[in-house]
C-alpha cells in the first residue's frame, strides 16, 4: 500500500474517532437543558454519561473480537452506523428513557470505533510508521475536549437536539467513504463466538457502573454502605474471577486474556487504569478553579483550554517520537512530567497563572499515555489476528479507571466540604497514582526489543 492510500485511510479513521470522542465533551453544555426538558434531577441526568460509558465498555471487546473474525472494514462501518442510529434516537426522544436508549446505542457503536481504528493502523502501517499514525489519532482527545464544549455551547442556541443531529451527516460521510477507501480483510479460521464470556462481561460492567453511579460523594461511606450500592460493587468483584475462568476455557475468548501472559501487556493495562483516573481528574478542573480562584462558572470552564490544547498539539509529536525512541523512554518522561504537573496543581493551584501553567504541564504529560503510546505497545504485542482485541483491553481498563476515578476524586473533595483543600488533596492523590504509573514504565521493553516483537507480529 502506498503512502497516499494510507493517508486517506488515516484521515477517514481520524474523522470517525473524532466524532465518537466529540460526543463525550459536547454533551456537558446540554445537561441543564435536557434536565429541564424532561423534568429530571441531577442523579438521573448523570446517566447520560454513565450509560454511554457502560455500553462503550460492553461494545469495545465485542466489536473488537468481531472485527478480528469478520474484517475491520465491515465492523467499522457497522459501528459508525450504530452511532448514527443512536444519535437519531436521541434526537427524536419523547422521554428520558428513550434518550438513554439512544445514548446506549451510541456508546455501543463508539466502543467499536476506537479499537477497530487502531487495529486498522496496525494492519496498514509498517512498524516504523505506526507511532506517527497513532499519534494523530490520539490527538482527537485534545481537540475534541477543546471543541466539544465550545461547539456544544454554540449549537445549544438552536436546541439541545442539535448536539446530536450533527453526528448524522458526519456518520453518513464516514460510511460512504468507508465503502470506497477502507481495505477489506477477513480472518480465515472461524470459531464459535464466546457468548458466555460476553454475557458475564456485560453483567460485570453493568453492576460496576450502577454501583459506582449510586455513590454520593457528599456522603461517601453512607452511600457505599447503602443497599443500593454495595451489593452491586461486591457482585462485580465476584464476577471478575468468574470472567477470567470463563475466558481461559473459551475457544476464542472475547477478552484476550492470553495477551496478559506478556509482561509488557500487563504493564500497559495497569497504566491504562491510571490513565482513566487522570482523565476523570480533568473533569473537576473547572470546579477547582471556581473554588480556588473565585471565578464564575463560565470563566472556570475556559481554564481547561490550555490543558486540552497542549494535549492536542503534543499527541502527534509524541507519536513521531515513538517511532524514533520507543514507548519506554517516551512514557517514562511523560508520566514524570504528569507527576510534576499534578503536584504543581495541588500546591500552587490558587494562583491564576500557575493554575494555567500546571494545566499545560499536565496536558503534555497526559499526551504520553493517552492515545498512541499504550496502543503502540498493544499493536507490538498482539498478533495480526488479535489486534483489535488487544486494543479493547486498553479501552476497558481506561473506562474502569474513569468510573472509579469519578467516585474516588469526588469523595476526597467532599470529605473537605468542597473547599480548596479538598481539591488539592484530590490532585495530590492522583499525583501519587501518576508516580506508580512512572514506576511501571521502567518495566517496559527497550525500543530495539519492542521493534523486534512488532516485526515478528506484523
């Protein structure tokens, strides 16, 4: 395949991934309008996010496995189509329940878009060019985080439905070009699909998502001990060894736990949980700015821009450096920068300019773990027939980190009655998580060893 064809594929994948990522940040400005339109409370409206993440976690391994079995092109187009269908249902919702169904279908489709796009890069780009391609895809998180709230605020003037209507023409364009541009691939040996493992996984993540969503950060222990919370959390913990046992026995498991035999994969999946925790920490930045800097809510929302802009600009550069230096050096330096940024924010965040500087340092550090580096590792360690499934492991662990992070950070903040000290303590805690991530990077392979593994799996 020549460079021109590869670049066309990369551009199309970028648009699809950007669409899915944008729909996470763009919803924020619409929540008050949706809350008023359906007459619901804060607890119910939070399910707009929770149900998206829940079905994202379910859809990720299922769609990834199906793409390994039946080809990337078919599943990528199906995933984008499902995302468009979910958007259409959301737009035409006559009740909040219907709205949640639409968000669930959106999340299910998006769950496949991300790992299949990364696997496509592994299929079409040679080892020495994968980092740059993954870096470009990884930059969507920065740009979607920047454009999502801005675009959401503009479209909200025409009604909250327009935040989802915009997905439909974009999806139609991606589908039309997908049939023309994306190469077809198929797996030759078909096996029995792992429906049992899929069912156990769905129960596990549903129980975890529901239990975490019931936690009230202003009354953390009381809500955790509630009958509406602890049984679901315990049930999800019990199901974890059950899932591992089921997947070990499965002929072709939906969760490729055999990949976890690699030390490199174990480290990468561990770091991805920390990445999810750090992603959640970004959500609390505007609230921190309101408390520490006495800003208005609208002013505080702009304080995230330096972070996400730095992340978006840095991600493609990180991807190119991956091709040159490998993931170990990039992730070690990057997570160390992340530690510095988080500790700066936790100690110096009551200064306006140092708050902005801290955000930029955090954005630079996050670019070394959010997006290309972890996916680069998984492409190196996964054989061609399991590339999408390998990417799914990263998505699942990151989503678990996001679920846990929201409850954990909120609890720390609430323990100090939402004061500046509470936010400082929360970011200090996340800084300690980043230290653990930095130590984990020391166990990664050297660049030459990583390239050898990548070429053997090409």
